[in-house]
């Protein structure tokens, strides 16, 4: 009984130290990551299929579909996080696309848009309407091609704090609320 009490007393003394150490470790991890809290590029509550594949270009891009064929045409695309907009066009490939620069080297790409709802250089908040789903750039079916990039390189996407599964199709519900 006496040993047990001593052990409890010792733990009580150590506990604040242990907590402090853990908190510091978590903070420094966040600093290193510095990834914005990206949400799905669709309105709150919508369920989309996020498709990834090993022959996608770039590799870690996601093609989002809700329905099939062209049934997603005109559905709103919204910002994953706040940032500054760069509106671009590529006749074959990305078509009408928007890049949002989030700072810290992070950017998100929204490609094959049917229409663009932002201006070059515009500041947007998370959830702001970027445009609509389309198939510009010579695509055969309507979908949103989406990327998360760090310092220009595509990286495996994280949405709502959850790593996207590579490779395959997963069903995801937007918490971009
Ligand atoms: Zn794609």
C-alpha cells in the first residue's frame, strides 16, 4: 500500500512534465507540416467519389465525380482553404483551371471547370465559389480534377484531416461547412 501511494505521488509529480513534453512535440509537428486544413472542394454535406489511380498525371491528383457521364456539369466547386486566386487556361489538358495559393508553398488546383467564378488575383475564403464542374480541356466526361501541391509538386491529398486513399475510389462527404 505504501509503495503504491508513493508511485501515485511520483506520477502526479511527473504528469505535468510529461504533458508539457507532448504538447511541445505536437506543436513542432504542426509547424513542420504547415499544411492548411484543406476541406473538400464541394459544398457541405455533398457526397462525391474521389478517384485516384497510378497512371494519373500528376500522380496524386484526384478526379471527383458525383454521378456518371456529364451529370455533374454545372455543380459548384468551392475553395478548399482561403488564399489568392490564379486563373489559368490550357487548351488541351487542364482546360479552364484555377490555382489557389494558400501560403507556405501550398496550392490547390481545380481543373476542367465549366465556368470560372473568380478573378485573377482575387482573395478568397474557404468555401468561396471557384467555378463549376465541367470538362474543359478536351475531357471526355465531366469531372473535377483536383490537386494539392507543395512548392509546385503534387502531394498525397489530405481532406478534413484525413489522408485520401491511394489508389482507388473512395466515397467522401464534404465537411466544407
Ligand atoms: Zn484528372
